[in-house]
């Protein structure tokens, strides 16, 4: 058996699924893996003058996180805002935790644990306002006077420059005024800004007051590392999310939920902490099943339907291949042509699409031309990959003398920008085939990035790429010869569809994991790459030996230049047999 083949047992993550607890799970379970946040929140509670910035990500349910954080602290006692008139001084406001006397009265009572302000935040939402009544004016408190903790959406506050400056001023002065005719009200609450981490970085560099007050950063983790935590803890997290949308989990639902979670992180030992993704999925599965609880079948059906709702572009792409509008053979062998793998990324859906890459070579000054770049369809990273490819070529064959060939490499039938270096391995193999005139097996597709020493490095979208080529081969009929060559460093990211795993287990499809470009050319061209001797010469019966022989001919060290000159003279009528 080929040692480069990946067994079917390594194509998807395996979990030790726990038994679901029968009792309800508290919201504290949602703080799984959030040690940074808990540490910062603890400091925020203990240090009066240091405020907290909570950096989240799009998959976080802010309301649930705020509730979970508030569950970590002891119940809060009510506080009362009262007015006092020192001798020969104006009325002053102060906070006290004892209930005011009957003749004293409370202007405001702080009895709400927290409030979240977002959207079109007004000054009155923060500070409150004076309301006129038949008996005179009365203070209608805002969030700062009603709540022990005030969470404010950083994006919303940043858009309102005046309110942003007001909050910074309040934190500096430790008080705020309702009107110029009244004494300041002491600040007696904790303020937490919640928003994207990029806002924190930007504002910290631009606003010295923000840097002074918001010294505590709490970054919410988006993934859970299963080398540090246990599956039972994640099951509790899933159950807490389910309870938030009034969904019950049956034991069988854990397997597809865990697999889906690992797919979101693109890692076999990491799980997603995106609450919104799972809350939405669970709610959909509940509707499809028509019961209050969900099982494996309903979760898998919900995932299939979600894919169906978003994969129209993938289906149109597949039809183009099926109708032969896009030429991409998956059988036979061809010189200077290889099947690469790309990923099409949309906002809501990603899928793999095979791409035909071709290379041609001719006598020249050693340039490896990237047609994508020259036609302004190649991005900077793709251009970098092409430069690394050229460096590999010169490292092996151009140490002692310049190369006398030009090469053109292109993605055929590609009409949009191509970026990334994940095709550099495929382009290298295609170039070797064109120079050596050795055919490449078309039943194999390949992906991987090269370094200057020929090592194959990890790339993105490995699951989509493999599944994209597999789907094409499946529609054409699996022959047992088809497969994908991928970087070994991507094996931990594999989380393939069950049908792919089944086909690999039956020997109908193959997945090879490689570490060096020489392994790739040997698989694709079915001959040894070759090892150079001390004179940097390769064996004649090796691929690199054939490449070296062709390069020598182009340099004038063989019969090729003579034959070229002969044909040229014959055309000019200066040579006769």
C-alpha cells in the first residue's frame, strides 16, 4: 500500500461523545473557554477606575454573554440616590446603600443589574432627564443611575462623536450633570464597551482618554481547543445554547453537532463557540422535526437544507463541467496539463472548483511568465507563489548557468481574479511535465503551496477542494484511479463528507498526503524524481534527468539547437539535404 495514502479513519474528526445531562444547564456554561474574559471581568469588578472593553465576533449572542457574565457575580444590593444640603452649601447628590428615611426620599433607585445600549443611543438613555409634572420637575433616571452595569455597543457609540466624548468625560470626572442648574451626580456604575477588536485597536491609538480609562481588554474566544477541554464541557455548552432557543437535545444529536462544529473551525481538535450559528441551526432542526427536541436526523436534514438554500452557484458551476463548457479531463494523461484545486468564497457559501492549469516552454532567457499576472487577473499572493516556483526551478537546475527557456503558465477558462499560493505546487508539476515532455495523470488533482526548498506547505479550504473534485468524479463515475494530492500539514483539518470517506474506504477514491514536491511529481508522472550526484547531475531515467537533458539542449549543449538552426536555414533556402 502506498505510504502516502491517507486512511479513511483520518478523514474526519473522532470524538468521545458524553451522555447529555438530564438537568438544565446554567448560562455560565456559555463561558466555556473564555478564561481571558473572566479574568478581565474579575479585575473590572475589583478596580474602580479601570473600565472593560469586551471584544466579540459576529457569531456571539451579546445578550447571552452579558447574562452569563452577570451570573458569575453575587447578587447586587439596591443603591439610592439622595440629596443632601450641607450647611450654607447647594444641594449635593450622593449614593447610599441603606434605604432612605421617610423624610429623606430617593431621587433614583439603582435596582437593575445591567442594561445594554445599542443602535440610536440618546443622551437621555445614558443620563436620564428632568420631566415636568404638576408638582414641579422630577428626575427620570437613565441607565447610569438605574443599573449597576451598563454595556454599550462600541460601534453605536463611536458613530455618535458627541456621546463618545461625553462618556469619556464622565469617566474622567467620575460624575455627570443632568442640567447646568443641578449639582453633578456621582458615577456609581461599571461601564463595559462591547464591540469588534479592530475598533479597540483603532480607538486606543487615536483617543488618549479611551486608553486611560479602558485598560482592560477581554477578547472572546471563537474556538475551543479539545486538548485543553473535554467533550462533556462542550456538550453542556451546546445544551445551554439549545435552552436559549427553547430546544431540547436528544443524545443522537451530539454527533452531527460536533462534526459541524469542527467543520466551522476547519480543525479536527477544535470546536466552534459561535452561539448564533448553533442557535439558528437548532431552531431550524426543531421546525423540520416538528417536535420540541432534535435528533441526529433532524440536525443533518437542517444542514442539508441550509446547504441547498445557498449552493445555487455551486450547482451552476457543476453544470458547466457536466455540459463540457469547461474542459477538464479526469482520465488519461497529458503533457503540460494538470488539475489544480480552487475555492470559490461567497459571503454565505464556499465550495471547491477544479481548475485546469497548463504550461508551455520554449527557448528564451529564463523567464517563467504568469499569464494571470500579465493579464491583471492574478493577485499579489499568487504572484509571490510564482516567484517561489521560479526560485525552486533555479535552485535545482540553474545553480551554475542561466536557464535558456521561457515558460508560460495559465489557469485555463478562468475569467476572474486568482489569488493565493495554493496552486504553486500544481504549477511546478505542470512546468516539469512541459519541460521533460512527460504526461501527467489527469485522474489526480493537486493542491499545495511551495517554499523555496520544495517543501509543501498548508493551504486553506482543503475540505472544499477535495469535495469539489470528488463531486465531479462521482458524477462522471468513480473509477478507483481518481484522487487528490494534498499537503500532509493539512491532515488535521480534514472533515470530509461521509460519501467521500466511504469511497476512500472502498478504494474508489484516493487521498495522498505529501511533504515535498518530489513526492508529487512521482505520483503524477509515475517515475522517480531523481537525486543529483556530487556533480549536480541527475540519473538519465529520472524525471529531473529528462528535465536537465532538455535544458541542456535549449542551452546549446545538445542536438536541439542544431536541429532548430537546420530548420531555420532550410526555410531561408540556405540548407539542402
